[in-house]
């Protein structure tokens, strides 16, 4: 529809990819907050593998304490944003190849 209104193809790609980046950013923030909450909780309570590792000679004790840092949360958020932007690239390139009348029918 944007092409029918006179928008350039490069602007359409930019619009769709930037929308994907914003959605990825918002999802990354939510994921980082929820993941950080779980990571901090597990850092203090630990994961108990004693029942699962019974009878197996493993080089660790039964309870594992993950290490949470802010950099892990930020990197995860940025990777989510990048993945969403790259995932939006294919539909954007597909959209600019369509004729405006064909895009309106779909």
C-alpha cells in the first residue's frame, strides 16, 4: 500500500526492518527482565541435579549455581533485536517485489 502511495522501495524496506528492530527491542527488554529475574533467583537457590545424577560419576556436585551478570542480559537483548531485524528483512524484500495491486489483494 505504501508503494501505491508513492513511497520508494528503499523506504519500504527501511520501514519494515525498523519495525522489526523495534519489536525485537521491546521483546528483548521483556526477555532480559524475565530472564534476569529467573537467573538471579537461580544464582541464589541453585539447580538441584542430585536426583538426575544419582549413580553417575560427574565432576560436579549435585547443585549447580548459575552465574548471572548484566552483560549477559544486555547481549541477549541485542541478539534478540538483531534476530528480529534479520527476520524482518525477508518479508521486506518480498514486499518490494510485489506490485501494489497484488499486495492489496493479499
